[in-house]
């Protein structure tokens, strides 16, 4: 077996330690990736009402209804690479962005939040 296919356990552990204090959000639709960013919190329009996810939240899968995903970015939106015209910048707070969705599903595990939006 080739050594290039093996994971170096020390390097893998170092990567995990480096990223363990970070939380990431990715929002994708069938057509495109809308947002990928490091965040501190995200508010989502759940089918039973709004809810918020913070770092170290327990793993969760939930359905979403039409509404706005509100993300608090770790850094100022000035460093945000606008991947889509669907991102609405909050003029009152340069670290907050809003994305309108028509529904979908969210999964959070290990501080990675993935929104599969309609």
C-alpha cells in the first residue's frame, strides 16, 4: 500500500486541534454554493420556529421553512468573498449577513453547519 494514501495521525490531530475552536457555515442550493464562511452563530427558520446554533452544539438535523438564515461572521463582511448575489449585508452590523431561503434541511456536526436550501 502506498504511503501517499495513508493519513499521518500526528498531522491529522494537529489539524483537528487547530480547527476545534472554529465554527463553519456552508449554504448550498442545487444550482450553486451561496456562502462558505467561519461564523460565531447562525439563526435558522425551522419548521417549528426560529432557532440558533452556537459553537459546540450537539449534532442536529432539522427541516427548514421559507425564511431568512442570519449568520454572525467571525470576521467583518469586508473579508467575505461574496459567492452569490443572494447574500444580504446587514448595514447595522458588518459581521452579520442574511440569506433568504425557500426551505431546506440543516445539519450540524463537529461545528460544521451545512444548509441544503431550496
